[in-house]
C-alpha cells in the first residue's frame, strides 16, 4: 500500500468467536503526520473487510532506523 515501506511484529489472534485482533509495527517514509493519518484510515478500512476491527498499529519512520 502506498506510504508503507515494511511491516514487522505482526500478530493476529482471536479474542473470542468473531472478534479478531491485530497488532503491528508499520514502517513509513519520513513524512507529515497528516499523511500518516490517511495511511492509518486506509489500513483500518482494508482490515475491516476481513472482519478485523480491534487494532493496535504503531508507525515507525524509515529515518528512525527501525526495522
């Protein structure tokens, strides 16, 4: 997806029947916070199509040396 360089520490699990959770670290290019908000909204919309509505997503910028 545009704006995402890599994803790591991805975990998906079932809390209970029909309730799926996801956590992940997402590496992005060094960019404005408003672009990060747009990426987050797009990620959540895509995950919702798979029934994943409980998410914890942490952004890390490429310039931070993470990943």
